[in-house]
């Protein structure tokens, strides 16, 4: 592939908040003492009267956000995904989702590529957790532009949203003009031998893998499944019917994430062989991001091997 630009997805979150806040005064942003880490400081500096710092108190962060939504505000709160999904799960489940209030959650530092923060700060299960809660919508953008658009889209829709983004700069594979619709996947490469359905930073790895496989005569479709819930069933069925084999790729535990969501559709519609590229039921660890991605089997080379495995099972 040609050289790609690197940019932080959390910068897309911050700019998306400013985009939305500039045209809707109901937008308010809250933080649990992680303003710059989540890039919420961009909004706080531009709209200080609409920014609330609750301190290190994630449960209160969720509860205060729910209260603000009940008086007509559109609250966005962000903290590390490990805290937003595990520490305040009861408040998210009951206070936000059971009540179906209009709260948007930014889960920063998602995945193993957060690097040296280690297992305690590496959110690897939150896709499974959040997509299982009724009323919650779950988005895993692949780059800066997609994160920015997802943030705006969440604010323009009513109800709970969880947007997952990372810390490190990642390849930018979309641009300002790339379409983004919640619940509608984007296909970035056509191919009929197998389909690679990916989310987050794994979309780039999938594109690299597809290009390398094409050099070997294997043509793969690459689908950016940015919305995990509601998932684009039509795109999955089409991929299964036209390609006959599917590989999913995600920076998340193998249980309950994108792979599980895709499999739920496949087994009920067009059953085809599947392989899963993901973290294989283990906690993260400290290290350099790229080294961790390799150590946990999340590189393009791992996707290539998964495609070759699934092709052996294709009818």
C-alpha cells in the first residue's frame, strides 16, 4: 500500500464534540479527570460553560450525565474504556440504558494497542459488554475521520451510544468525503474468494492483508463494520452469499465482539466457514503498541493466515 497518514482517533472524538457543540447548545461534555487523555479538552476550551469536571468518580459521571439528559441536555462523557464499561457498568445498564436516556459515552484507550498502560487500562471486553445491553448502540471507528463523524452522528440521534477509540495514532484510511451512516457498513475493496469484516484499527490491517493476498491470486472483500450494534445484517449476508467464507478481525477478545456479532447473523442466514482474528481469551500486557499487536496475533500476516485457513473449508 502507499504510505498512509497517521492520526489519533481520540482527536476525532474531540473535534466531533466541537463540530456538534458549535451548532447545538444542548451539547454538554463531562470528564472524570481525563480531559486531555480523551481529547475532551478541545471542547472544554471552546465551551467552558458547557463542560463539567466530576473528578475521579466514573459512577457519578454516568449518573450526572443521565440527569442532564432528563432536563433536555445532550451529555457526552469520556474516560478510559476500561472504566466506562467495567467500573460504572451498573450505572450504564440501569441509569442510562434501562431508562433509555440520551447519553453518549466515549470509551478511550480501547484495545491492546494502548501499549505501556498494561492490562488494567486495556479495554478488551467492552464490545461484548456494551452490545449486550438493550438500547445501547456500539460504534468502533477505524480512524480519525470515522471517529469524528461517529461522534456527530451519535449526537444527532436519540438514545445511548458507546463509541470506542484508541490512544495511539493509527493509519487514516477514510477521508472527509467518505460516507458514514450508523448501522451501514462500508466496503473498501471488492473480492469474491473471501470476505474480511473488520472494525477499528484492524480495518487497515485487513486492507494490507487483502493487498498481499491479491498478489498471490486470492481476492478478498474488505468490509469496515464500524457499527457493531445495530449491525449491518444486509452487508454480512451479501458477503456470505457472494464470497462463501468470512474472516473477522478485531482488537478485542474473541468472545462476544465483532466476530460473535457477525457469526450470529451468518448461522441464521447463509452459514459459511468463518475464522476469527482477535485476542484469544487472555489479558493484555505492557509493551510497545506495534509489538503487542504482533504478539497477540493482530497483524495483517495473521489475517492472511486466517483467510488461507478458511479457504480450505470453503465448499
